[in-house]
C-alpha cells in the first residue's frame, strides 16, 4: 500500500530531522587515516567522540567490479546541526573519492553523555 509506505518514510524522516543527536558512520582504509580523521573531527568540534573499530570487511561495488576490502569503521557521535559541516570536512580530508558518510539517529542515551556531546559540538 503506497500510503502506508509513504507514512513510514515520512515518520523516519521526521525522526531523523527532529533528533538532536546522531552517530555518523565513516569507513577508512588505514589506522593512520582513522587516527587523523578521528582526532581532526574532535579538534574541529564536529564530533565529541569517534570510535575506531578495526577489522571490518566491506563488500561493495566500485568502478564495474565487486570489491572486498578490510577497513576501519569510525563511529562519530555528534549533533544533527553539525552534519553538513562534518560531511564537507570529511570529503576534503578523506582519501576516498566517495567516502561513506551515513548518519543514524540516537534515539535514547545517557543524559550526562549527550550533554557532553552538546557542550562540545557547539
């Protein structure tokens, strides 16, 4: 049913746009790049905290081929109004032509932790 699908999509969009806090997923190819991007995002106040998760195996389609690479997954905790600036900064500083930049809403979290995110990412 088209109206049901539309309602669900509208609900998800409203949830994301009305949410103050997000986690941004970014993949990188090396530990040096992970370190540089993580520290840069925090120094620039684009993220409060960035986790580096090594050993992620990514399968994707690129330039006519299916590729499989080991990457490092970055999880950047920030506020929604910083997403556009964060995305621009990543595109300038990332080694990939088309870096992964995916924002997911933080539906609930520790009030004390989220206050730290808000206070840092002003």
